[in-house]
C-alpha cells in the first residue's frame, strides 16, 4: 500500500509513525509510472499526482479543507488547486457542496481531471469541476477564463507562500507551486472577492510570517478575520496559520484556539488533528 507523503514545505511530522494521517484501503490500478494514485481521508477519495516532480499534496491541503464548516452546502472554489486535494476533501466531507478546482499548470489540471474520472471517485465526480485558469487574472480576462463574478459561497486557497531562497529547485512545476511573488496575496484575494457572493467566506493557509500581508490584502474586501495557528507540539512555535474571513464583514481580527499536531514529544497525532486531517472534524468552532 502507498501512503501519501507530505506536501509543500512538509510539516514536521513522521508519516511512518504508528498513527498515520493518510492510508490506502484499496489502491486502484495505476497504468502510468510517472504518476501515483494516492488515497486521502482513509480512502474516501484518491488523487492522481506526479511521481517525481511538481507539488504533491499532503497535510497543508487537508488542513485547509478543514476550514470549511461542517455540513456546508453551496459552491466552493479551490484556487491554485494543484491536483485537487483540498477541493476533493471538501467534497468528500460535505455531500451538499459542489467544487470548482482552479489551476493554471496544465499537468496539474490533467491530474485533477484524471482524479475526478477514477472509479474510486465516482461518488464525488458529479460535484467536482476542473478549470484551467490563472488565479491572478482580473476583470474581463478573468470572466472569459471561466471565473464569473459573485458565483461562489466559499473560496479556499493554498497559494505559493515560500521565499525564492527557500525553494531553489530546477523543477519549474514545483517552483511555480511554492514560490511567492510580490503582492501575491493581494491579487489572489482580489479574485476571491470578485467571484464570491455576498457574505461568501475565504480561507487561506500560509506561514505565520505572512499574517500581516494577508490582513492587508483582506482589508476592504473580507472582514472579521479569524486566525488559527497550527503548532507541531504544545511547546513549539506555530508553523502554519489558517485565516478565515467573510465578505462584507467589518469585525476585528480574532485568534482561534490553536491546533496541536502531536502529543508532547511523541510522534502520534492528537485526536483532534487526526480527525481534521481525515475529514471527521473541522478547524473552527461554528
């Protein structure tokens, strides 16, 4: 059986520990050696991913999906979806949600479409669409690409958030998925605001150092932001944040209770983090 490895800037967890966040119960046939077929949510859905290049989804995507409320019904846009891990996770957990996976890289778009067509994902396929488009398009160009104004109820995004020096790689597919450019949060959140309906929500996963940039980009578009820090252990600094905000709201920033991934000095996941990673619970108290 194949276990799913960690994704962008892997979180400091041991995927070979006794309590595994991703497991495959039944692996579909994989005729393409350049790609793997990996299971998430204990086999609730499967993804086609490049085997040796590009971005491979892991904990970041599962945590981001956990920002969508339990029992959510409506349209979700997964911006910068890659192979579609976060969007698939939302669709698997929320049976009344429909998801549009938005990705620019042609190879990752191909993976997302192959994933949707896997026999193992038959129960989700009718609620998942894939769009090849640049998230940073604006105005008529964005609409022509297929991202209509005021058409989504929730937008999730896992944008590139690493500095160039952190991702010095000859793999251009991976670099495009990982390396942040100047003003990126502003451009992505501008798109989220344009395509979001009244009172739509947005959720973003990033490094803690990006919090001020995210809040600045939200200003005037999304308000009442809630920031949830993610810590590897109780005595360690946060390594990720997830920020969730509502279009048109005016409230101030609040800090949610943190998510602790591991118990003390051990390698096992906490009950809460394992439940979120595997789609049984959500991050924010509703």
